[in-house]
C-alpha cells in the first residue's frame, strides 16, 4: 500500500474516534435507532477532502509560479511570445516525456523556487511591462 493510502486510512480513523467516543460516553441518539456515533460516516469524505486540498494547494502554487516564469519570459524577450509558448508547451508535455518518473511533488517545489529566484533576483523590472529595446514600443499585449 502506498503512503497516501495509509495516510487516508489513518486520517479516517482519527476523524472517526471523536464520534465513537461521544456516542459511547453519552449514549445519545440522533433518531430512535441512530446513535451519535453514526455521524462518523462523514469521516472518509472529510479525509479525502483534506488530502486532496493539500494536493490542490501545491498545484495552485505551481501554477502561479509557472505564470510568473512565463510573464518574465515574455517581458524579457522584447514581448515575443515564442519563448513563453515553448516553455508552456514543454511544461504541459513533461508528464508524457517522463512518464512514471514525473512527480509533481518534485517539480512543484522546483518551479516555485525558480519563480522565487527570478522574482527576488530580477526584482519588479523582470515582471513589469517595459519598453521594447528593439522598436521602442510598449510591450503591452492588450494593444491592437
């Protein structure tokens, strides 16, 4: 069994114990034939949500870090989107290229660290719009 499976069952047990203890100590019932300890039926769902939320949080942080790197690429290549497009395509296809060796638990911290280094080292000038050194136009992608 994988560590996530073990984590899930441990979390279900930990979340179920309070319902069982309260039901055993009070002996109260929700309905005529339903004990309070029956509320532990929500424990598997709660455990799944907690475990999934951790993964979603990491994914959200990785997505934000990837966007920071893409903005930096666009702003530092005179507004050319080709480098950003290539970066985005490689990022999207990396799980196919590396197959079973691709692990978001490894790539997320690396992407976040890279975005942090770019932001801290380059400062706001790498992430904000600036004048294009080639033609002197503003790199605002919203212009028509």
